[in-house]
């Protein structure tokens, strides 16, 4: 059996979907020694995972449209180039690991992973006519897919409600943190990462994005209350991301004026985190805070728990099923309650220790080998049903 895999997002390995694709392919190579995989991409892949000889890596350029603009080239790749390439290798199954399955499948059973339906749920994420048209196209194509993979029960419910896809055609396969994310205990390494990012002993960490649904405005408000109550002028809130994006569009609200109004502008740091520093940053933080209003899965809290960080997290959408009882779940639209939860973690060592232990135990339920086994089983089921 040959699986044709759309490797487009390996071009963007730092994105959430890029991480998903990289870790899934690496784990499939580790647990599935039978299936043959052909991974297609429009350009040569610079960061390909380690895989066995059952994997072929094939570059198929978009062709004469490659200079027509990234959006058009992406559309042509997803809708024509990739499915046509899958047909040429006589694939038994096509897997598109992001919300962009092709309308024409050449009779090949198709699996599409839909991480979320944010553009269809949240108006701010479909502001332009181009985005709206693309959303309508991929929604129509998803309804024709053989099986849809949802990454959480919440996403499954959204997919049923928004796209009208029947329950029996949706399989929930949850994500997992990358294997390299584990506790860093070396004191020198932890101190080095604090110094690199201008942090002291105590800091609250947020990782996950700066866009509107991440509710950084609410987090800054909660932090301001904690900062003025806590009485430690060295306490910092570190928000991972590029500050140049703030205010660049309505999708990226600029919370810095609010921080100045609350008197915490100098206590809030916004900067990118180098990939190799993530485990140490998660391990060094006094508390990981995630105030998102909407997540298809919500990987950052799980990553934080994998590194032993105590977690205070939004109680909305998919996050309760990811975090469970291993973190403090709070309404992110109530800054007073969210701030009280942060202060509880900062001031009570027994709470921090309990959350660390709970998080490390919880994260054992989420592994990429499990994801790979469930995904390869799905490939076999779909290919087998084709011949029945």
C-alpha cells in the first residue's frame, strides 16, 4: 500500500501545522515499517525528518505559475499538482494534513486533517474576499473527503456543526508534544536562558501566538493585577512572538497601550523564542499562562506540562480535554479570576509542585507514536474499504 502525503507545510516547520506534519512523518517512519510513503512538496525540503527507506521524498514544482504569487501557487498545488502526483504513483490513499483537500481526487480515497475551523467560526479570520472564497472551496472539498481527522472532540463537534460532515466519517486523533520537549534541570542552562531573554527568577510565560483569539489583552490585564499585588518589581510576563506584528492589522491587536495604562509596560516582554530554547524556557517559568478564546487542540499548554511547567489555562473550547485536571482552568474573559489563579501558583509552592507532577503524568497520555499508530491504522482501514 502506498500513501501519498501532502508535505506542503514542511516548508513552514515553525508553524503549528508544520510541527504536526514533521512529528507525524517522523513517528510514522518509526512505527510503520510496512506502508510505503511518498511525501510530495512543491520545493525541496530543508528540514526533513529522519525516515526509513519506505519513504520517498519527491519535489513537484507548481510549474509556470510559480511566479504568480504565493496564494495562487498554493491553491494550484493543493487542488491540482498534489492529487495529480498521487495518481501518477498509484497511491492507495491521499493524506492532506491541513484543511485543504482537493475537489478532484482521481478516485483515490482521501483523508484530510482539520485542526480547526477558525476561518469559518470567527469573522476576524475571514476578513478578505480571497480568504472567504478559499474557505468555501476547502469546506466543499472536505465534505467530499473519505475520512476527516479531527484533533479533539471539540474540533469534531465544530466540524459536524459547521461543515455538516457526518459523525461516522470523522476520526479523532489527538496531537502530542514533540519528543525533545522535556524538563531541563541543569541550573546553568536555566540561568543562561533567563539571561538571554532578560528574565529573573520569577516570570510568567505565554507561547502560542499574538493573533486576536489568543486574548493577550486579557492576559496583560490579569498580569497587571498580579504584578501590583505581588510586590516583586522583578516579576515579568514574557509573551513569545514578534512585536512588529502588533497593530499591523485588526487580527493582531496592539496591547502595549493597555500595558502602559496599567503601569506594567516595563514588566511585559514580547520577543521571539529560538526553537532550541523552548524546553529551557518552559522549564524555567514560574507559571505558564494560556488565555486563548478558541483552540482546535491547544498544543502549548501540553508542551509546557511536558517540560514540568505549572499551567494556568483557559477553560474554553478544546482546552479542558487537553489539560484535564493537570492545570488550573479559568475563564479567560474574567481577568480577576485569571489573575487570582496566576497569583495562587506564584505564591504557593505546594500548588506549583502539585501542578508540575500532574502535568508530567498527564502528558504521558499524548505521544507521537500513538498518533502514528492510530494514523497508519486509519490508512489501512481506508485503503481496505476501497477494495471491499
